[in-house]
C-alpha cells in the first residue's frame, strides 16, 4: 500500500490532534505505512502515537530559524519519498506545501477552523495564497469553510468531512474524578477547551458571574485549559477575585476522562468565537448533555437543530443581543430540568449521525482519490465544441487531472503561438522547441504520471518534453490530424518522430490506425476508441411518431457533406411535390441544419435558388441538450461525410453515435470510422461518398415508412448502448493511460 505522511504542529490536548491520531489509525488499518511528523518536542505531547505509526518530532534546531520547519520537512520527505502528504491545520499545511514544491507527491490540506476567524500574519497569508491552490484536495469540516475557500480562490478540489464521534469516549491519563472537585449536589455548567480566547471563556465567565448570585447550587467547570494560562489569568483579573462566585469556578486542568465530566454536567456550553467542527460539542451531545452553543462560524449550526437537540444562541459579535442571549438561554435551561433531559436525549443521535464507520469510509475514499495517478492534459484550444467534449471526457476520467490549453493567456499559450509561427515559416525542427520547453516546465511543476495530448498536430509541438522527463506520452488523434493530406505532408517527418516517442496512441477508426501505421506506429501502440455518447442526455427519440423531419448536425465544411445533404433532400422534395399521392408529405417534410461554418452562405444561396426557404431551417450552433431535444422530434439523422479536396476527413463523428444513442436511424456514408458504428440496413443506411442518388433513396425510404424508421431507431439505440457510450470510451482511455504509467525514476 501507500506511504503516507501526516504533519501537525503538536500532539498537545486538542480536537485537531485527536482527529489526526484517529486518521493515522484508519490509514494504518487500511494497510498504509503511516508517518506522523510533529512540529513540537516530545516532552510537550499530551497524546501518544498509536502502535504501528512512525512518529518523528522536529529537531529543536529547525524550529529556531525562520522557515526551518519547511526545510526540515523537505529534507525528511526527499529522504523517505511519501506517496501522499497531509497537512493538518493552516500553518503545518502551508509548510508542507512549501516543502513539497517541485516534488511528485500530492498534498492534502486539512483545514480545521474557519480561516477568516483567525487572521494569519501577512507572510503566511501570501504563502497560503500561492500554495493552497496547489493542493490535490482540501478536506474541510463544514460547507461554510468550503464555500469560503472557493470564494477566495484558495482551493480547486474540496471535500466536506465532519469529525467522527467515538462512542464510548476513550479514556486516557490523567484520570481526574469530577466529584473530588465539587459537592455531590452541585449543578454543573461545563465548557471544555485549551484556548481561552477561541473558546470564549471570557464570555462565559461574565455570564456566570451575573447568574451565580441567584443560583448558589450551580458551578462553572472548565477542564482542559491550564489554570495558569496567561490569557485565562488575564480574564480572571478583570473580575472581582473576592466574589463568592469564584469559589464555584473549577479549573481541573488537563483530564483524560472527559466522558466522566460530560456525564456530571447539567448543561454543556460552547461559547466559542470560532470553530471548525467542535469535537467537544459533538462529544457532549453524544454523552446526552443539554447543550447551549453560540452560533459562531462554523460547526454549532451544523450540529444543533435549535430547540430540538440543543439551543443555538446568536453570535454576540454579529448580534445586537451582546451576551444577553447566552445568559437568557442558560437561565431558561437552569430552571427547567425536564427540558434539559429532553434536549439531551435528542442530542445522542450524533452517535449514529457521526458514527466512525461512515466517516472512516469517506475519509479513505478521499485519500484514495489523492493517491490515484495524475494525468496532464495538453490541448490546442478550450473554445471549440470539440474541446468542450474533450473537457467533458476529462472530467469523467478516474484519475487526478490538470489541463492546459494552447489559447490561454499563459506561458504555455505563448509557447504554442511561437510554435505555430515557426511552423508557418517552415522551421519545422524549431517549431517543436517552444512548446516542448513550456510542457517541460508544466511537467516539472505538476509532476504527472502520464501526459495526454489531444490532436496529433498539437502533440508534435510538445513531444520532446516527454523525452526530457521520461514521462510517458499518450496522443489522442481525433480526425483531420490523421487524415488531411495537407497536414500529413507538412508534418510527416515530425509525425514519424512522434510515433517513436509516444507510449500509446488513441484513434477513432481503423482508417486512422492505418495512417499512423504508415508513419511508423506499431499496431501494439494503437487503441481504437470512438468517442461515444451520453445515454443520460441522448435518449427518448421516437422516429416512428416523429414528423418527416431530417436532421443535419455538423460544422458546415466540405468533409461533413452539407451540400450533398441539401441536394439529396431537395431531390426528395422535387420528386414528391410533383405527385398528387406524395404532395401532402412533401409539404410536411423539413431539413433542420444545426451548425455553422464557411459553407453556410453557399447553402443559403442554394436553398433560395431551389425555393426551399420554407422547408430548410438553419438553426446555427446549439448546445448538446438542444441537439438532443431536436433529435427527439426528427425522423432520422443525415450526415453524408466525405474526404475533402485537401484530404481532410472524419475520425468517427460523435453526432452519429449520439443520434443512434437517442434512438434515431442514421443516413451516412462509407467513410472513415462511420461503418464501424453504423450497421447498414439495420441501424441506418450507408452510401458511397458523394452518392446523392443513394442518399435520396434512403431519405425517401425512412420518410415514407415511419415503422421502418422506428425499428431501425430501436436497433441503433441497442447497438449504441452496448458499444458506444461515453463510459465505453472513458474505460478505453483509462485502460490506455494505466497501461503506460511508468514506474521508472524520472529526470525531473
């Protein structure tokens, strides 16, 4: 299994420390090798590391110099080479990210409080601004923390993971008997914490001072905090030390048997200024305490349903009630034992709501996501419809991913522009250098396990980076990049070099495979995988019930055959409009054209010449959901693809797969990969390229016979769902990427 290191400031008494130790146990029990790196010295530790966990304390020397913690961490991790590093709380996480700059292991940041509630010094805030977005995952306790990190641009991937409630609560030393500190008949207001300011003990002391004279049987008990804590002492000096209520203030210090103190409590109070997800509150609820909590950011609101399983009090810092709300809530409960019992009974539901088993499963799932291999995707543009499809596919890959696009305003984008200029000037060898240098920098920064480049013509711009770093290169060819004569002639020499450098190649069809093999690729390198369609979006077509409407979807360029589609449709209309028996059908038929491109003007002129303005509709570009909706209202898809004069051709048109997935029969051509996804005579009709007469006959057949269209549509849908879903394609791509992941040391 994996080697995982966790870093935390200390093992002192506290909620973050307890959760960190629980995580180490879960990781150990899951089979991982676990290291716990601690910033403070061993003599300052309250908790001991669980068995089987390697514990390392920062040497005193490194703690005495600025930046020493990050240097120590980097030195340690370079020596031990972890598979994953987890930073717990803000400063340890920042130090861990800084120590991991330029290294291959991912870093998981576990934020344990609401960051804006505790302002970091400016240097730390600047480091956080730079480093936090580099984390593989931010693990936070509440959605409000997640929302803040996203709004600040500090996180790219987040998961919300509450703290578990261990029930019964564990007992450790020192064991302190509550009854030794107060009379048996005492009623107890209990608050727990080690940090007086964060826990708002000054608030609670002020409220207790006000309530105590009229309620002599009530005591205020504050386990956890050191009685000599400077801030606590400063708070106490603000009150009259001779006041009778002071004799009913109990400060037992550290205790290892908090469960006994919870059970002794009449009311548990959380008076905090800020939290992440307060362990003491969830533990008190699990113990059956009646709980009163200030609605601070964040945690109390996530645990307490006001007046159901506890009482929420408005935060004095954002409320006009000051401390009156807390005082009133406590007084009401102090006077109502029955209500205290009812709230405490409801509160115990956290034992199941936050049971360790479910939290553990989610934690291990999130850790597993960080241990997955990382793919670096490089693509020419993010603006075209093809790239929209590329990004949708990328999001489905079960790998960690980072993507860069050549049209972005970035170093990579500038390098791609320079590469294009060199190509146009005929400087083919030099054209590879700018993109490869930029890709080399991206590889060093992101430390991917594999690089995947979309389109062969883009891959030749960056291919040398794979040689320089030793990271395997996978190239995804999509159509014209492995068919257009003008591109193949121009890039032939660089393509031959690309075939040698690439670990694997993905193509859309057998003709594309044959082209790459002619350039030096081996059959073992190549995987054929049509892009597939999403069955959750493309469904519901009923061609048997649809009107005689023909659908064309594609860019209006020569290889898509839009003019052939128009001529075939026009021929059907001309023939039917001249016969009385088919005149009514001719008036109902329609050609809907979705797409745009250089041939649109010529098509519109031809429609006007033919007088078909009322029968041909140009819809322009449409979103996938709109295309899917139109497919549900059409009889068939018409896509007469062909090889353009410059040699440009299809790979395997996605729209053909989408139409069949929706349940439409397809009229297309024996071109590129289309015969691999359309069964002639079963799921549609295939014609020879440019054979308008055959297309005309196919259109006539489906428009005349809705039952035939319905049968073909059902067959098309069955075939597509069995062979050409997005999941089929993603599985194929994942298999290719997984097969080429290198275990060899790289030259980063």
